[in-house]
């Protein structure tokens, strides 16, 4: 495997909803607020980073559409995530029934939407 410390990691958050719905995405780490993005269907918000030298790199995102929302870790500095992200790209896709992680050619359901306000 590649050395996780040398890799430039990319996280992608993709609007895969039907019906032309806007997906709100708000991602953060403990050091950075990546801002609020309103994504049209078929578009993505992505960013890249290197692992924090002092350890503990973590990014999480709040996603919402209509009356549904979810918050999930999109990158954690652990072996499992390195593998899930194919040592480079973590591809998260918001679909009508939940949020999926793309692994190879397969989208795996990782989180379901919660209904109602915050």
C-alpha cells in the first residue's frame, strides 16, 4: 500500500438525489470550516488535504435536503478509512434513501437520512 502520509487525500461529496433537489453540504475539521455549499444534482463539492503531522485528521459533514439531514464522518485517520477511500479518494454520494460511499464500482449505504429539523 501507499504511505498514507505521502498521499494527497480527496474527499468528494456528490448530490445524487433525484427530482432536481438541492443538497446542502457543510463540512468541517477541527481546524477548518469549509463553508456551506448548495449543490445541484450531479455536482460535487470536494477538497484535498494531507494528513495532519500530529495525527488525528478528521473531517465531518452535515448534509441536508428538503426535510432530511445527516451528519457523518467523511474522513478519519484510521486504516479502515484509508482502505475505504482507495488510498486517495473518498467519494460520498447523497441519494434519496441515504448517503453512500463508493468503493470501486459499488455504492455502499453508510448513513440514512433523519427526518425533521435539527
